[in-house]
């Protein structure tokens, strides 16, 4: 803890005042009394030595933080979108402005007009980083060294960074990933010659508790013994030993009773889909040959007379259901206008709660969105007309254009775009969602694919392109093969930050035969 300078001033002043009083009041009576003043003098020396030592350590810590802040700020200013697009940089930036400030808040004054991230932001950044880690099978050690898929993109994380990341995940009950990051914190802690507010024992305790909460009591006991080797007087660790030993004995007894009736574990439907989703996000699944050999590219000319003058490049990604990519259908200028209009309106994206029918935030959709109407700008109206030309569908009852900004590790887990429970689910909005058009407003360096889990199809973003598919069969029933998801972006692009999603809800005339 940083010493209280004002308190020290009071102490020193009181001692000096005492010295002066005693000198004037008693020195003239006996020179021997000066010997007592030397004791006071020695106390002042000791207090000042203690204070200066603490101040030097405090200033050394502040200088270390300052140098790190300056170095990272200069690096960020060289290319802000690229820097913030890196999830490691984003996490450590939030950490520096949350938990790191706890150690220096007594030395600086925090202005009320400055916006600082919260501990909730830190937890969100931690979860986003581990989401990327799990989806793309990233190695924790590589991540801590600033590497993404073998490429160094950022400054290595410190033991303190890894510890705070592990702690944030532990508090969010993600004990598996908390344990992994505490392992990395322990490795770096032993390598670094840096003083932290936490100790090796603190790290070992988190590892032990994580093992226990994951159901591995034997490993919890093993790491608790390691903790006691470092800190033999650790009260909680000594108390946990008999508890763990009792749990292990009870578990062995239970297993002996159940061993003969044991059944092999099977994956739940959610786990199966999650596994498929992550494989598709990594681009590990190829479209079957019997389908891929039939996929073609062509110029679209028939949906509107204008297309005869300016045909659209069209690429089939899948057949039955048809998943189509239209290339070069939004310009950079239009993208910039859309971004400028959407930026001040961004709010946390919501989904329909099937129980209440209300729009609510959901952990499986991490993004912010804004809605733009045709009447607000000619650019928006022009994009809507272009969607009509591309798809052959009327936009009279279409939704407003939704602009989606995916944050750190932002994603949207597998879902349908149509309502499943009752035909009038979207009656107020003009009918069920019959088709989806998804504009890609940026190239993505790594990740960010739109994946169809039932089809085994991955569509990776291509700037200025748009994906299109029908959500409903001609009968009006939902096409369950269109279940899809947005993968987290492993590394955000250097120039553009947004994706735009426009969803057409209702068809007032038959679907064109070309689709």
C-alpha cells in the first residue's frame, strides 16, 4: 500500500515540534537531557528512511506503469484499428484501465470526465479472449506471448495480465480456462523479476480451487500440497486438505459401486452442434464433392432491367438450399456513410425471448447493432433498391437495415432467422422472415465466417460482397437447413469495423426461378 504522505507530514511535524519544545524548555537545566533528544532524532531518521524507501518503490512502480502505458499507446497510435482489433491488446488495455489502476489510484487523481472501463468490461474481454481460444484451438502460451496462429501481433502479456485474466474467468465460473491462465501466470511469475500485489501462493490457490470445482479432487489435493510447500502457514490450504481427502475417499467408494453399470458418455445435441460450429469456424469442413462440383459463378441479369446494363457477379456457395454470394454490391463510400450514421446509435444486440416474446440481450449473441431507415438518406434507400434488384424481392415490407458491430470475440451462436412457433410471430413486423441478405463491410484477417451447421458450409467475409439465402420454403414453412451462426473474429481488420445485416421478412410476389 502507498504510504499516506499527509500522515507522515503530521508525524514528522509532531516530532520536530516535540524536539523544539524540549530543547527550549529543558536544555538549559541539564546538558544530559540532550541524550533523550537523540532518541527522537533517530526516530525521525528511521521514519524518513522508511518513507523515502517506500516512495522510491512507489515511484519505480509508477515509472514502470508509465513506460508500459507510453510504449503501448505509441504502438496503438501507429495503427489504431489493427491494434484494437487484436483481442490480446484489447484485453490488456482494459486491464490497464481497471485492475492496474487499483495499484496507483492513491498516486493519481482520476478525472470524472474520463470514461474508464469497468470490471464488467474486463470480465467480458476475458470471456471473449477464451471464446476465441476455444473456437480456434489457440494455445494459451502462444496467446500470452502475443501470437495468433503463430504470428506475433502484440506485446507479450505479463504474469499480472495472465493472473487478472484467470481471476476474471474464475469469477465468471469458467474454471477450466481460469486454470489454464493461472498455469501461464505461474510460469511467467517464476520467470519475471517484478513485484506484484499477488503471490505465487495466490496463483497456486486458484489452480487448486479450479481443479476442485471441475470435479478433479485428486489434482486439487496435489496443488494444495504445492501451495503449502510455498506457504506452510496458509490457513485455507491446511483446512482444505482433510476435506479433499474425505471427498476422494467418498468418490472411490461411489465408483466401486457403479463400475459394473457404467455406460459410455455420449455428447448432447448441443455439444455436437457446438463441435461442428467450431470446426466450421476454423475452416476444417469442406462442402461434399457431389455438391461442390455443381457450384457455379455467373452474371445476374434477369431480376430487373437495370441489371442488363450493370450485371451483378453471383457465386453459388451451396445448392438446395441455395446460398449465394453477390460480389461488389456495396462501395467503400457507401460503407463509410453507413458507418457514420450507425456509430452513434449502437446498442447491445437483442434477440426474441421465446417465453415472453420480448427483445432481450443474450450471451449467445455478442454484438451491438443500429437500425437505419430508407427515408434517412439516399444511400440507405439506394442499398435497399439494390437488394431488391439482387434478390428479385420487394422491399415494401422489409425490415430496416441493421448494422452490426461485433466487439472483442463477438459472435452469434447457431440460430434460425425465421420464427418457428406460430405463424403470426412476426405479424406486427409484416410477416415471418422469408430471406436474409448479409453485407460484408470489411475483410477479416482471421475468423468471422458465417457458418451453416446443418449444411457443413463456411462462408468467409469478402469486403463489398453480400450473402443471400431463403429462410422459408415456398409453402411458408421454415427451412431448418438454414440454421447458421456468426463466428468470432480472431483478428479484426485494419480499416473497417462493421458488418451490415438486412433481413427481408415478407415476399409479396413469387420467388424468382433463378433461386
